[in-house]
């Protein structure tokens, strides 16, 4: 499964965001479940149950005594939580995860987000943070990266 695309969205007054319909069937299981966790970037990651289990297996197979593995455990396991989408395809974003992603409380008004497909997971970004982060990348940088892995 490869998730891709950028979908502009908003967070409602109950701090929920819609998982884009085009991607929903790829990340949501029959019970409507997904896993939410932090990202090394300033965003929230959404994994399908299957993709999250693969991530856990990779972390468990790593050497636990390594510092970077302990960091992975804290970010991706201890802080993660299973969530169930509602009938409108919305997932609730807990306050601590919104804080991590610099997403303000909806009491401050309409909150614009970007829901981004990124390989095996989705990312929920505050739209202004997403725009600022990715403004530094140029097409030339992307083509150079492709060439460095053998594509021309």
C-alpha cells in the first residue's frame, strides 16, 4: 500500500479531522480503527492497524539498549493510541498530539490542516506549518535525490 497526495482540510469544533475518502479504505480497517502517533516532524501520523503492527515489529527487532531505539519506543509506542473513525470519516485528535503538531485549539476559530499521504502512513499538519516546512524544497533537490538512488 502506498499512500500519497495532499488534501487540504479543517479541524471541526470537536477537534476532529476527516480522513480523505480517497485514502480511507487504505488506512481504516473494518472496525473503523487506526493508530495515531507522533512524528519526528511537527505533525501527527495515522497508521493502519497493519502498517502500525509492521512498525512495531521493526522496533522490537532493533536492539533495545540503543538510545535511538528507546526514543522510537517513546515516540511511536508509548505515546500512540488507537482511534476509531466516526460515521463521517473523522478522527479525534487528542490535545497532546495537537500540541506536538502545533495545531491550536479549535476555540481559536477555523483550523486549516493538510492531510498528507506519505508511503505507509498519513500525516496531519497544521497547514501553515506544512507550507513553511516544504517551501524549502525545490524540484531540483527532488531530481538530485532521485539521481542519487539510481533514477535518471
